[in-house]
C-alpha cells in the first residue's frame, strides 16, 4: 500500500463570519499526482494557503507523513517539505538560473562573504539535468521560455528537499510543445516519489497527467475520484452541481434576414475561397482543427489582416473592409482568442477597458463625461454579471471569466450587428462558461448575429444553430442544428467533403 504523505481532515476557514472552507478533506500519497478541481471561488486557493502556512485553519487537522502538525507559517510549511509554485512565477529575471535557485542560501568561499558562483552553477546544473533541462546555470532567467522558467521553479523546490509540490495552473501560459515538456518533468518528479497537487481547469490535462482528483464546490468537499474511473461529464457535474446537458443555456430565437455574408474570401496562403452567412439572431459555429484557417478568416473579416479577394456584405450591401475602423463602422465586433494579449489592457481598469471602443461617445471636449461612462460601465457589469470589487479594479486582478466578460462588454457598447467570438470559453472555469453561454443566448435573442469559433465540439453542437467546418483554409462542410454530431464534425474537420 502506498504511504500517505499528506492528510487534511475537517478543515474550516472563515473570513468575516463567512465560510470560505467548511469540512474539507484531502489526502495525498507518495509519488502521486493529485488534481484539486473546482470553479473560481470554490476554495482551492484558500486550502493551498492553509497548507502553505499563509493562513491558519480555524478548525481541522493536518498530518504530514502520519504525524499531526500545526502549520505556523510559510517557513514552517517549507521545512515540512511543502513548496508552492504559483501561476505568477517568483523568479528574479535579471539574475542567473543558479542565483535564483539558491537565493538566500548561496555557497561562499570559506568564511568570506563572497559567493562561490562556480559551485552554485555546478549544483544548479546537476538538479536541472535530473529534470531533463540542459541549460547553463549562468543563463539569465529573462532569457528562458516560460516552460523553462517553470522547470527552474521546480528545481528550486528540489534544492530545499521538497516532498510535496503544489502547481497552480502550471500550463496557463504554455504552448502545446511546452506543456509536453512540463509533463515530462512532472513524470521525473513522480519517479523521485515527489507528490504533486495539480490545480487546473483544463480537464484534458488532468486526465492525461493525474492519478486522482478531489473536487470542492462552494468551500465544501464534494468527493475524490480515481482519474481512470471517472469521466469529464461526471467531474463537471460534481464541480457545478448540474448535469452536463444543463450547462448549455441556449434559447430558441427567431432568425431575421441575413445580416452578414462573405463570398469567396481568399487570404494569401491561409484562407481559400471561403463563403458563409449568418442571420440576425443566429449563432453560426465554425469548427475545425488547429491550423484550419478559422482565426485567419475572422481576422480578415475584421480588418486586422488583408484579404486578396472576396466580397463582404452587411445587411445585403457590399462593403469593403480595409481595417478595424471599417469593421467597427459596419457594426462588427471581435472577441479574440487571446484576451490577455489582444482583448484587454491588463494594467488598466475595468471601466477603461469596457469603454475603449466608444471613447468619442463619452468625451466632452478634451474631458471624459464621467456620468455617461459610469452609466455604460455599470450597465454592462449588471447585464453580464461581471464580478469585480469596483469599476476601477485593474483587469489583471480578475478571473479569466470576468476578463472575458469585459472584452464582450467592450464590443456590446458599440451596439454591434455581428459579434465574432473566437474561442469564447478558452481558459475559463465551468461556471464562467455557463455565464458566457447565457450572454450569447441573450444577444441572439436581441437579434445580434453571432459567429463562434470553438475547438470544443460539445460547444459547437449545443450552442450553434448551424455550423460550418474548415480544413486547410477551406470550408469542407455545413451542417444544420439537427445534424450536428461529433462524428460528422470530425469527418469534415479532417478533410472529408
């Protein structure tokens, strides 16, 4: 039987009389990769902060290797072999890899105060090599990729003999190739009998890398499942307290006239003779595999990239879109696939981001009409259910789901005829997905034509009124609602015609 290295029993935590955690149970075995799953606000962060010594539990017991332990602080937690790797990495960019790994614990020459950089380099490289990262210990952290920096964080934990690693959304900023590299490192840790608490909302990763999954909801323990004996549908139901088919909020809306049409669109080396249309109140799904040309198509429609040939019609009238300004003038909005880089200015406030598209309308001469701006911002905070302490809150401090709602608000402020949503629920938790589906359905009821790109087939099937499928820059199929099925979508996505 595998030994239990960590056990948390009956953990309670209140803030101002409100329970953040109530009777939470969690168990971790040696060499186990154990996912901690829950929506934003479920209590995952609070539980990890208790384990990491930042918060003290109001009630409950913590056992380390079978012995009860009262966690007194961060240093105490680290001395017990617990190390937390946060989503925002804690490295000094302009210092070397070796200096970061041994910061505050540097080797010195004899009894002097001079750092023995040569010894640091050798020790650092030995640990990095054991994790499969072959880089010089003298390399500046700023010169590394995010994936390499994460391995450095892991290596840093190993230098203090960490037995338990907590990884908080470790793949949030990684490419597919970098994710594979990280997973190789995690497998090396498993071989060393190091235990990992893996926090992620990406269920496909959880099924690939973890052994067990513990689900918490609204600060309470829901259950623990063996990864190989559960399903995505079961986990989602446990997280949100609803069945999967109840997640997709899609009311039937009456379709009006064709509001948008593109004919024979060509983008050099990317999009080949693409044609489709969308009606008022209709949600048109665009399915396809990565590299199919879906994003390239909507970027051309929105005026970000030039198209070589083709025709675009708004309300039956032919228009020429040369740039984003043209697209906005014709009533088109775009929620891009990467909200953090393309949709938001993260260091600015909610109200600033939500009104970026209507600056002219809220200006009085050289000054902002605060009354007009406040009215618009508060309207969309209420309408879209944006959870923010204040309209002045900085966007980067909000959850992914609330950030996405701000990007949607930015375009709703322009009263669009057509709203393009490129991977609208990527990087948000299940609860936020439900909210975004509600918003899409509401907009369709109001007569907005919606074009939705999604790589999640259940999303295409349940939210689309009709869908087209692309492969290698071409439309390979078009399916009405009644024919939307995973098998047919995949047939066309892989080139069937």
